[in-house]
């Protein structure tokens, strides 16, 4: 478990996503169920941050790398 706290303020999330070059999302129908930020140079380097999955979908493989 991470020892840092995820932002709870909507403005913080908007700032995070605005300045993130790549975002990955997972949907179930029209419902957003997962989200991750990727910092990358779009050539050869990338790091995944802040993988968030809705509680009801956790443990079902959402956000796993194959």
C-alpha cells in the first residue's frame, strides 16, 4: 500500500491530468472504472503512475500488464 495520499480535490485531479502527456482509461459501458497516468517522451521511455480502479472492479485484472 502506498504511503502517500491520492488527491481528493477535483482541481488537483484536473491539474494532474492537464499536465500528464498520456492517460489510460478503462470503461465498463459508459462508466469510467479505471485510470492511469503515463509520463513519457513518446520515443522510448515511459513510467506508469497513479493506477486507480473502482472498488467494485478491483481484483478482476483491470490495470494489470500482460
